[in-house]
C-alpha cells in the first residue's frame, strides 16, 4: 500500500523554484534549437525536438496535422531562404517535473527563395514539452499568426574599409 501511495503522488508534487530554473534552462535549449532551425531554414534542425509519435499534434491556424503530415510539409519549408525571429514575450508553465508548456508571442520575418517576403505579426506559439527518456520532446504544437506580404529587405552590405583605403 505504501508503494502505491508513493508512486501515485510523486509526479503531482509541486515543482520547486530550483527545479523550475533547471527545467527552464533545459527547455529553452530545445526551443532555441527549433527557432535556430527555422531561422536557418534547416528543416531537420527545426523538427529535431519533435516527438515522432501518433500522439503528436500540430495545430496551425485552425488546421490540425499529425507528425507524418507535418513531415510532408518539408517542400514548403525548402522554399524559405531564411527567417528572422523576434521575441516579444515568453512564458513557462510547469505542469509537473516532466511536462512544460512553453508559450511565446513573437514576430517572424520570412524571406523566400523566389524573392517575396512575409511578416507574421502578431504570431503566438505554444509547445508542450515532455521529458521522455531524459530528453525533452515537443509533443504538441499550437501556432497562430497573421501573415502580411512585405518588401524583401536585403541584408545591408557593410563598406569594405580596406578597399576604401586602396581607392583613397
């Protein structure tokens, strides 16, 4: 009876502040991998933290996708040249020691290989992360944004100081 009581109550104990800080750092690393993969238009890096499971759900602007359906969207991702992520606000909600909801309000500037650009603003996403086999995995993604077509702003070209001196 003691074992049953102990095992039923362990996961529901409140997460201490020290545990929250440790978990927050671990989860932030996973979120940063996802964001970096998106910014670099590297599909494999962006989806690396996602759990390949029938239980995975991606809910984007009112449409739901399974993990396999999300993987089938790779050609859409391949059309992207790069993206620029701007964090507006983020929040961590600790459901227990192995489940965290990460939410972010953000903006995404997206440049496509064909020359057009879009701005997703406002944009909000939520990731449910679970610690599975000592590794944090995204098990649920909710993404909502308003997309506007914008003019592509080419990266500024810095003046080459050596060339200027030679010309001088």
